[in-house]
C-alpha cells in the first residue's frame, strides 16, 4: 500500500470529522429546534452534491453538454418509490389504478419480513441500486441516437429527451405502472431506520443520506482518476486527437453517459427518500438548470467544487437568504432609506432570488473557472500548508515556493 | 506476405465536386522513411486523413501489413458526381474508425499540434496507453488490476525519459514551448506502440537548428522503435536529408516518385513548385 500524502490524509480527516459531526448533531438537535434547518440543509446538500458530481462527470470531465438531468432523476426517484412502497399502501397511492397496478413487490418489506431491521436496510439499498440501473438502462437507449451529436445539439436533444421521459411517466396509458403523474408516497424512508438502543432512539437520517452520497461520489472520484477517467478528459480536450490515440469515442461517451446516469438515478432515489413524495411535475428542466448552476459555480471538472457548490447553493437558497423573502435579514429590515422600510417593502417574496442572482453573477465575474477551477481538496490542503509554512518562517528570496 | 507496411491503391477523395486526392498510389516498405511532398493544397493531409480513417475515401483501398483497413467505391450521390478514375475496380466497403486503425498500428501527429492541452505531459502519454490496457471500467475504477496501471505508468515514464521530457512530467501540456510540444506529440504517438508512424509537417514553424534536431530525432526513433515512417513536410532540406523515397503530389495527383536525387532533378516537380513560364508552357 502506497503511503498517503499529507494533502490526501488531511482531506480524509476532514471527511471523517464531517460524518462524525452529522451523527452527533442529529442526536442533539430536535425537530422543533431552530437549528433543525442545519440538518435539513445537510441532507439536501449531500444529495445535491451527488447529483452535481454526477452531472460534472458528464459535462465537466467528458465534455458532453447534456441537459437531461431532471428526466433521469425522475426515473430514479420513480423506480425507487415503486419498488419500496409497502404493498398495503399501494391501493391508496394508486388511487385511479387501485386494482390494476402492476408492480407488486417491495424490497424493503420482503426482506424486512425475512430478516428484520437489517433486511429493511438491504431492501432499501437494493431499491436504490435498482433505481440507478434502470436509469442507466434508459440512458443507454437515449444515448444511442443522442451521443452522435455534438455540443449544442447534444444539449437540445437531451433536454428534449428529459421532457419526453417526464411525459411518458405522466402518460395515462402507463398509469398502472407509474401512477400517471399522481404523486407516489408512503415508500420506505430513512425515518424508518432510526436505531433504538435501550429505549433511546438515535436518528441516522442525515448520516445515512450523506454517507450514501459520499460513497457514490467516492466511486466517481475513483473512476475519474482511473485510466478511463483520463480517456474521458481526452475526449473533452480534443475529440479528434483522442480518436487518433485509439480511444473509441462512442463507446467511451456511452460509458460516461450511462455511469453518470446511474448515479443520477441513485441521487434521484435519495431525493425521493428526502422529500417523501415523488411528483413528476417537480422534475422540470428548471431543476436541471439548478444543477448546471452548481456545477459551473463549483468549477467544471472539480468534484470538490461540485460538493462545495451544492452545499452553498442549498444553504444559501434554503436557509441563509430565507429572511430576504420573509422580512427579516440580519437586522437590515429595520433600516429605512428614502422613506422605504427595507423589511416591509423590499424584503418580500421573491427578493431572495434577486440577491441570489447577484451573488452568482459576482462569483462568475471574479472566479471565471468556478470556485475550485479543476482542482480538488488535497490541492487546497497543500496550498494552505505552503501558506502557513511561508508565514511562520519568512524566506528572503522571492518565489521560493514555485515547486 | 508483402513486405510493404502500408499500401495505398487508387485512393480518390472527392468532396462534392472537388477532387482533393485523385488516384493516389503509394507504398511504404518496412523501416523506410518516406516523404509525401507537394505545394499547398496538393492533397497531402487529405491522403493522411484517408489513411488514418478520419475521412472515408470515395474510391480506392488502403491496406496495412496486407490487411485492408479502408476500401470504398462511389456510393449514393457520389455515383453521379464521381469524377475520378477506376470506377468499378473496388466493390468492398471497409470502414474503420480512427481508433480501430490506431489499434492496428498506425499512429499520427497533427499539422497543428493537437495535444490534450489542459492535461499534464504525463497524462498525455498515459491516455495513449489506455487503448492497449487490459482492463475494463470496473477493474479500473476499483483498482482491481494495479499491476496493469503500474505497467502503464512505468512504460509512459520510460518513454518520457527516452524523449527527454521526464523532467517536465507534471507540467501542463500547453505551457511547454512549441518545439517540446511537437516532441511530446511524437512521444504520445509512440505510446500507442505503432508499426507505422505518420508525421504531418513535423518541422513546421521550426528554425534551422530545431529542424536539424528534428531530422536526427526522426532517424533515431525509427531505429530505436523499429518504425516505418511516412511524413508530410514542406521543409525541403529536411525531406532531402532524411527520406529514402519521396512521393510528390500536385492538385491531388501523384506527379512523381523516387529517391531524393531523382526528385530534385525531376522537371515536373520543379514546375509544380516554381510554376511554368507562360511562353515555355505554350
């Protein structure tokens, strides 16, 4: 085993601290607490991070500008919901198709009855993986025609396919399978998985979601740093040269598309767990743009960037800037300018998005290549160490750290 | 088994009504250095692109080590438009994508250097090694075959050392000076373990000294890796110095072939390059 570099080991340490914190925090913050928002944001943030990284794999590392994100997320979320909903609930959820619904198996329930608590977890994991596989299979079919196109055409075609997927899922004819656009709910969620030891219940929702996302992101990280990852980057840099170096363009594009979609499907399933209902109308193109924003914000071609971008996006839009919509924001609402009270007249519904746009514009202006460019966490750790080393013992010669 | 590595028969490439390469025939024997020359727009790069699979020829055949890698005849709209010769001589349709052809052993460099600019020197070479790596996505992602990855790294490193680029290993490709970028491109082409190397204007934009170094470099890689080399070049000094045989293209047609001395004395070549005086032509 190779020895880890300092940058890598500190990065791993940061991640471990993060996970321990999520577990500890969840035990102390009650759902009624104001700090509960932190947990909600952490949950959504980690799912968004996975979805953004999956998009980055395709758009940032392989250079395929695809906008089919929301459609594939919907497939993942729907598949998960369909295969994890308890049988007893189905006739209620499938209101209009109560006697004709097709899928009559629930993995968490079957395995839960068989093995108890752990069986339920395994069942959930099976459903999540199945969601990924189904999404990847659809991506394979969509990829056959679509990946022969380039740049803008690819974007338009994938955008179209995402809408087609949504339309098909909402189609009345498929009602017995997909519930035809009516929300799917009552499926197994992580709330069902809280561990009870000696009368004390431990919440693990945040940890479970963050951990599953982290595992997926780590797999993507491994892929990107492998030989295939290099081939993907070669395609991004120069298709003609990549082909001349023996890289089969279509095969590798299809590979990247399917793997990315697999993780988008998994992300969709996690999002379903987080939200509790799956309503196809939520998965519009606007959702794709949110992830595009995160990827561009974080840095195209940087996994760290996508994670940071996703967290910032979720925290800012869900929590920090919320006051801008409801009239209280850092005490600024008490200020009156030209007879206009900010709290009453300016901080009204919708102002949050105005501020948000301005922030994004600033980031795009001052960080041309996103917050992290195409660098990863260990790089920043090393940079930081260099900086500290230089501060603690100033060297007389300039440019001493150019190595 | 014919001892010619590359054999191009009656290659014609027509774009719409324009015949860019007309009935080009050439042979490259094992361990030879052969040059393809001609004035601008003569169809040299078109011929290269047909050989490497970037274009599908309109008519003709290309074979590598006796195996057909491209064969075509006028089809579809081209049936009526076709202005070339040898119609009906070829009846097969063999189409290989550039990556398949690279896999069979033809590697190339580009006229305007096409490196993976944002990647490091080392990554550039590693990417060329990807093709022959015995691994699939799964084993590569989960590091199940570290031996293979290690072998790729060692071979790439060795190649960079041989090309004296090892000290620049972690530099971004686009940050290298132009001459080194050219050298890196050759190193990258060598990393695919080719039997035939196509060099598209290797000395373009180089000063006399760099050109001289390039000439030695081409000789050296030919001997070291047992290569056969076909190159396009405008730089006559270089061409005459290193090539064993020369083909001359003009307006898509092969107008002459022979040793450097024969070509130097050929009136058609001189005319093609310098033009023919009005009264002399009449």
